[in-house]
């Protein structure tokens, strides 16, 4: 069978172009935790992904609206307001590993919360100490999407961007949200602002 060389080259270029487009496809499998989309990247596109593996120092701030019924979790058994508004900060060290576009990590976490009028909560119900924080996610270009393990099998989704200097990522900034799946309402985390530097 005779093959038209021009047609063969054209089809090869078309397939190559389609393969290149697939490298930027964000319609991959969904996360088992939050249902967020994970990328379907071709190995050729890995060379353009910034490498975030290594040690980072992270901080986070968030606002919580908590039912007085569970105020005891923060040591606010007899607090007069219902719901209770809290401003919380967290931080620690984070160690990230990267395989292509996929990132995983574990880190320490120390947290504190206070009411708008400055009353510090005696306790916080978030995991504390070494390896209290788990991270898994992916990178697309300079965008980053990840989920943080904040309790027993419960994840909060984040999305943000990388700051790159000289080809090396030096800062991660992201925003997140948490909806705690318990019967008592309200307990919503909003305005979550995450930053990591190295």
C-alpha cells in the first residue's frame, strides 16, 4: 500500500500538537478527598514545573464562626456570644516532596485563636505538634492546588500561586476554605490565607 508522505507528516504533526495540548489538560481524575480536579500532565510537561520540594516555613490566618454549643472545644464553655467569632493563626515547618506535578508533604503546626475583643482561647481543637499537618496536591505552571489534612480524615482545599525567583520557587500563597462536617452548626472556616516561604 502506497503512503502519501505529506499526509503522514501532517498526521504526525497533528498528533504531536494534540499530545502537547493534553499536557495542559486539567480534566484528570478527581481527588478522593474533596472531588477537586487533578491534572493529567504528559511527562514532557514536567520540565516546566517549578520544583517546590524541600523545607518551607508556613503561616496561616483564618476566621471561624462557631456555635456556642461547641465553644468548649476552644475552652469557651460560658462565652456569652452565640455564635462565637474567632480569629485564628497557625504556623510551623513544612517538608514537601514532588514527583512530576504531584506534591505531598508533612509539617508541624502550632495554633492560637482569639475573639474579636481580644480574649485568647485556652485551647484549640486543631492538630498540634510535629507531623500534625498533611499536604497533597498538584502544580500546573505557577498555579498550585492542594488539600491540607486538618483532622482525622478531613481535608480543606486550597488554591494559589508560586512566586519564582531565578527559576526557584521562593513563596507559596494560597486561599482555602473549610466546612467541618459535624451536626452542630455553624462551624465554618472562611478567609483562610496561607503563605509559605523558604
